[in-house]
């Protein structure tokens, strides 16, 4: 009887080894085919914004280094109040600048004027400083001017309807350092609207 039990265990052990050996000897299934790589999207290059579409007078608001620079206050003022503090504004004209800025990174420069208190210096008797602007692809444009502190400022943004918004960039002419000062939002004033 002991021989039968031993033989039964031996048979079971041999059967188990045979199963393992057969499993190891089977060829691996072929790898699944890899999906074809997706074609990279072709960048769509849109033509630059037509200058006439961006031209106009804008009420400008900016947040520069955490400080809000407001646009002009409402026109209705009570008599006897103090004069309003300087406010931000922007005018884009759809014609070539009479005095292109040699430091501007674009050869296409259109006329503009800008007031951004603390970052512009208007000539005596005026409220805005001369600037230049140019379309920079699609619905984007750049407004560029010199500051009284030996630096340049650029408003780089996109026009959506009557709203131009984006970032305010500062470049030091002494060190060449460039950094983002803040953000801006400008809304075009329509005729008859102040």
C-alpha cells in the first residue's frame, strides 16, 4: 500500500512538472501591433491683424507689480472737486509712425499714444506719450514705448472684439533684462460713448 501511495505522489509530481515544462515551452503570443503615431498637427499660421481693425481710442486699465492703474474716471463730476489723478489710456492709429522707434523689434511701426501713470512721460501740455504698435500674428499686437527710466515697455496682447488684453513687459536698456510687470485690459470706446 505504501508503494501505491508513493507511486501516486510521484505521478502527481511528474504531472505537475510536465504542466510547468509545457507552459515554459510554449511560444509567447505575438506582440499586439503598436498603433500608428498620430500625425503632428500642422500649425495654422494666421495672417496678421489688419491695422484698421485695431485702430481706435481705448480705456486702459493695468495691474503693474500688484498695483491697479485705473482708466479715466466717469465724466460726471461735481463742481469744486479736485482734479482727477492721471489715468491710463491708449490710442492706436492705422498709419505708419512718423518717428519709428529704432529700439523696437519690428520694422512695421504704426502710430500710437499711451498714458500709463508711472511708466509714461507726456510732453508738456499733453496727457499721452508717443508710442508705436504693430500686428504680431493672428489677433495679437504689440504696443511699444520708451520710459523716462532708460527702459522700454511693451503691451503684448490679443484683440477680441473691442477688448485688447495681455501682458505688460519691461526691458532695461542698461542690462538687457526683460520681465513681465503685470497685465492690462483695454476697451475700445465707440463713437458717442465716453
